[in-house]
C-alpha cells in the first residue's frame, strides 16, 4: 500500500510538472494564461494528442490547444504553444538517440 501511494503521488507530481511547464510556455510566448484555466485545458489537449490519428499527437494536440485556448491566445500563439509542446518530446527523443545503439545491442545479446 505504501509503495502504491508513493507511485500515485509521483505520478500526480509529474503531471503537475507537465502542466506547469505548459503554463510557463504561455508566459514565454507573451500571452500568460490564468493558472487554473491552464490546469483545466492542458490535460484535455494532451488527451486529444493521445488519439491514434497522428504521429506522436502532432496535429491533434495542436488543434486542441488552438481551439481550447481561444479565450486566451490567438490562433498563431496557440500554434506556437503546440510547437513547444511537441518540442518537449522531440528534444528528449533526440537526447536519447546516442544511447539507442548500445541499448539495442544489449537487447540482442539478451543482457538488456
């Protein structure tokens, strides 16, 4: 039970960090969105990006961000927010590329 609670709290904390990061992106774009509005809208856009329609949610998440954030952001700024959200994933994926060869070698040899 203690480990489960710890994992649940860690998951909630990670989600909160994602939402804060998106909120800070709006400040970086010069169009701050109210904190509570962001807490309500960002998860909906992230869930739209999880629909199996596009690669890595690119397009569906962006369209959801543009649509949902309309009261706070013009469409161009909403699209820029979508680009920043996509960049969050791409930067980490690119950072991991140097390690793929070693990982695949370990998997093939049965040690990974």
